[in-house]
């Protein structure tokens, strides 16, 4: 038996798990904490709301670029050293985000912050996979999953409270002390296993032969894709030459990346993306499921606060509070999931999780403009209950039959799936909402004609109110103008409401559609462990 096979960390396993979970919570929190603060950021920096959404998506795309590269870089500089560099970069860029004097600079610093955060996630997950033996890995992932799933839910509440009581800049400043604490604990507790140290020594002997072409294609492909997803709706997609150019650039880059990385593998060189992992059917399905989970998790975290603020006139803090019970539900359920993961087939837990998520989305279709705060909070708890049963089982199964020295690659690609899903989900929801709102606005406006007796009656009633009961209008003409404006405003709100319901229906359909794919995954072996070697 090799030294690597029997290696155990010197320090307490759960102390290490708490250390990496702290950084995980801080990093994932930043994917959602700015959601409710976007109107304030836009106003404070003299930008539109659409432009301010780059604050969210720039962070996610930087994450997406660095995530798969992190597994590659750890083989040259060591996982612990790479992890600590990422913590420093994340903390320093958070400070710069808080000090940013303009939107372009804020977006630039968010890219740096996302790059630092992107290196944290796969390193943390790989650290847990190496620190805990397979039969205890589910419990460790439950602690990690609690941070990953709960942080996006708590983020809007915390961001709203900070924004309403202080300034949006403090949503970035609060990362600095957490980063310092994480850096201290990591330096004292975390260590590299023998297989990482051996690989670093071997790579240093042969020199720093980085896969620069692979990294360039990766950055160009995902960067172009993010630009398309963010600006496509604003610039009318293929009606814009710039958008068309970036679509072509993204497709060509990503296709070239696949062929180049496969060629690198054939030449027996270390690729930036280990695409051979997709030969493992269980891993391939896990990747797809995590992608869908990212769309649902990040999409709804943007959807609900935006709905409550724009249509229900909630404050940023109240919008965050509406979804915070979901985070509490995840925190309560995650220990149960960690307990069950060693006793129940993870595939059944995934089916249960997506079924609950689908049912919650279907129930969300009952939302209207008179919905109460309590009902929104209840729906979020219902939805979060499903999400709690997805993250840990998907992550646990993704390591099935994967050699230990590929743990970093697995965690990098799985986290890539979740973050790219979140980025695409956020952009897709923005586009879908705008398109469906325009569709419903056109349909509803068909009834706003004088030949419609109900419309004419409504106009006359409101005009009478503004002239006599309300005492607002000085003349009949002014009263009719006010009546028309009032009805138009109601129509726009109804069109927006219907567009939200359409998007919710799409998310419900996506949740249901992936359930059959779960049974393509390999059944867990007898004995309660996930095969790793």
C-alpha cells in the first residue's frame, strides 16, 4: 500500500473542513450578495440597471475561466500555496471593489475577485476529498454544501441590510477580515497530500510548461459567451453585428478548446481540462445535473429579489429577508443529508431533490401582485428543501471510480458546471423576462381600445374619480390622461407578472426533465462507500 493511500492529515479533519468552509461561504456569498444592491450600485455610479448586472456576471465568468485552470495550476505550485494566493487575491480585490469610483473599475475588480474565488472552490472541495475517507466524505460535503447552497440565499438578506443601513460598498469590505482569518487558519491547518507534492516536484524538474493555448481558448470562449449572454438582449441578438461576432468567436473557441485538449492528452501532456473524465458516465451526468442546479440556484436567487423589489416595492433588506428562510432550511437539512448519504442510494436523493424543486416551482406559479411576504418565504423554504438534497449527492457521485490524483480535476469541472450554469441562468432569465414581458404587453394592449366596452367603462370610471372624488384633475381632458396613464401602468405590471410566471414554468420543466438522467449514473457499491480508486 502506498504512502499516499494511507495518508491522513496531521490536524483534525473537521477543523480543516471548517477552515475551507469559511472561505467557501465567503466566496459563494459574493455571487449573490450584490443582487439586491444592484439598483443602488447603478444609481451611485451613474449607470443603468442592465449595465450594473455586469457586476454579477463578470464575477461568474471570471470564476468559470479560473475554475478548471485551478486544478492544473496546483500541480505546478502546490494546492495549499495556490489556495492561499487565491485567498489573498480575493481579499485584496474585495477591498478594491469597495473603493471603486466608477462602474468599469468596479467590474474590473470584480473580475479579479472572481478569479481569486474561482481558484478557491475546486481547491476546497479537493481538500475535503483528500482529507476524509470515502465513507465519511458525504458528511464533509454536507458541511461544504451547507455553505454553497445557503450562502446565495443569505447573501441577498445580508446585502440588503448593509445597503439599506450603510452603503453598498460595505458588501465588499466585509470580505477582508474573513479573508485574513481564512489565510491564518489555512497556513496552520491545511497541508498537501503526498501525491500533490510528488506531482509538483516532477513538474518543477521538467520546467513550467503551462498549457497557455488551452487557457487562452478557455478564457476567450467563456468570456465571449458571457458577453453574448449579457449584451444579447440589449443589442437584439443576431440583429447586432457585434453580438454575432462574439457568438461565432465563442463557438469556435470552445470547439477548438475541445480538440486541442484531446490532442494534448494524446501527446501525453498535462491539459488544462482533463476531458477524459467525461468517459466516466456517472461523472458526465453529474456535470450536467450540477449545471442545471446552478441555473436554478442562482436564477431564483436573482429572480425572487428582483420580483419583490420591482413589482411589490420591497426594500433591498425586505427582499433579502423574503428568501433568507430558504437558507435556514438548507442549514437545517444539510446535516440530515450528510447522515443519509451513507445509508441511502444518492441517486434516489437526487430524484427526490429535483422532484421537490419542480413541485416548488409549480407552486410558485400561484404568485400574483397581491402575494404576501409570508407566502413568498414559504415558497422559498419549499424550494430550498429540494436544493438541499441535490448538492451533496451530486458531488459525492461525481467522484465515483475517479483516481485520487484527479480529485482536483473533478472538483474544478463540477464547480465550473455550477458557476457557468449560474452565469447562463442569470443572463437567460434577464432575457426571457424582457422578451416575455414584451409579448404579454402586446397581447394585453390589444384590449386597450375604445371599442372594448370594459376598457371604455374603466377609463370613464377613473376619469370621474380623478375629477371629483380624487380632486386631482382640473379638467376632463386631464382626468382622461391620468386614467390612461393609470391603466397603462397596471398593464405593464401585469405583463411583468406574467413574464415571471413564464420563467418559473421553464425552471419547473428543466427540473422535471433531468430526473430520468439520474438513473444513467452508476449505482453505489455495497458497503456504503463511493468507489474512488
